[in-house]
């Protein structure tokens, strides 16, 4: 059902990975904002994360599939976070005086929201199984 709490969490996760990275900079290097869409691997991972979250929203009839899509999305966001950290540690020495942008933390927020959604999905699944036992 689309009015469940996991739908809200999945929507917020899709919002984090689908819209906010166009608005918020990843980092600010020499007073120039650096956005995620300037790197194709970041763009592809953000788009894939958004598509997985939207697909999970519309798989509300199959809770197990919704749960698996949430887990895949968590893995994808952790890979994205790993790429951010890798890029952070492999900057040239002359660019080490930069500021981290707020978009650097979007995968962390998305992982938390996806974990909350998966917890709610598991709770729904347990409720359905308990009702089936009573019949």
C-alpha cells in the first residue's frame, strides 16, 4: 500500500539521491562549487539509487522484492560513499584545502532512510505472517 511508512522513507531516499545532488555541491574547491553531475560515475550511481528507490515504492505488493531492492540500494549507496572517500584521499596536494559540501553526506542519509524502510517492511511482513497464523 502506498500509504505505509516505508513508502515515505523510500520517497525521502529517492529525493535525497535524485534531486538534492543537483542542488547541493559535493565540495568547494578554490571557491568553485563541484557538483556530482560533473563526474559520470557519481551521476550513474545517484540515478541508479533513485531508480531503485522508486521501483521499491511501486513494489508494495511484493514485500520481499521491496526488501531486496532496499538492500541493493543500501549497498549502492555504500559504494557511492566509498567512491567519495576514495576521491577525498586521492586529491592532488594543491587541492587539499577544500571544503566538503553537504552532498557528501547524502548517501549516509539515504542509507539511514533505507534501513528504516527495510525495518518497516520486515515489521509489515511479521504482521502479515501473524495474521495468517490466526486464520
